C-alpha cells in the first residue's frame, strides 16, 4: 500500500506560459539552499520518457539504497502531454506525472535527484527546485545540458568541476563524473547546498556518467512508455 504523501498544493498545473513563469517567480523564494539533513540512507531518481507519437509521457521514481545503490522501491505513472516543450518550463510538462508516480511509492526517500535543473535556471526555479519545494524534500538537479550561459568545461578527471555563476551566486557546477566523458550539470534543488550536491552525485556514479538513481528511473520510464497496455 502506498504511503500517504503530505503534498501541499501550491498552484494549478493547468496554466499557460505566462502563468507558468509567474508561478516560478512567486515560489522561488521558498527554496532553501542549506543542507537540512545529516544521514542519507536512500536516494531516489526521477525521470520521464516520451511516447514515439509525442502524445504521452511516463514518469518514474526509483528509490535506491545509499551508498550501496541497490533498488529498493519504484513507481510509475503515465499521462497525456498537456504542456508544450518550452526551455525553462520543464516542470510544467513533467511535474504532474512525476508527482503522481511519487505518490505511489511505499516509502519516502531521504533525497531525490531529478533529470533537470535546480537553481541553475533563468528564474532559479528549475524542475528539481520546483518539485523539491512541492514535496518539501532535499533535491538535486542533474542535467545533461545547461540552461545558463557562461559554462566552462572542467578538467578531464573524475571529480573535476567548474562552478556555474548566475550573477554573484554559484548556482551549479559542470561536473566530470567519469574520466574523459562528457560532464553533467549539477545544481542544488531544495534543502541542500552546492558542495553537498556535487559530493552526492559523485557518490552515485561508481561506474557510469549518469547517477545510478537516474539510470534506474530512466530505464523504468522507458519500459513503461513502450508498453501501451500498461498506461
């Protein structure tokens, strides 16, 4: 039986582009950029896959042990796409289906990693910050491409990184998770700082470029969207 998730309802997801931007501006002040936890025993990954016809998407959440990286629990949800692809507004496209999947989990994770951005975002309120605040859960954004300009590539060794600045703020890092492999773009989502975000993402990458929780969620979301009978 799924646990009872205490989700506050901040706003409607049935909005247009202008309303979505206004929501980000309104709620970005809720983001906490301090590490609010001590021990980590479980980390979730959250990812979304899209159907070939471009009409549906599946959200998946996989909860892994930390630091062992063993899959403990997972959940999925599928829906029709109701918001267009607009850079900077990913949470309005993917947020609802990820929240539906999250509500089906049997236990809350200690932290969640999103395939998207946290505060390294034009309005400091990317997918990881938005859903982190919505769930009141420590969260990290780990994306494959940047949203902000001025990105500097780090050295080629695992663990090398360059910070990403937005004005005077260090909003994220370009992080090398494997030697001589393309970096990922890490930023705090909610209830965590940048140094902790970098350290945790590295600990979640023992073998591959992408953190294990995100890899698990990605495979699950892809499997779900390929099987229309389970929608």
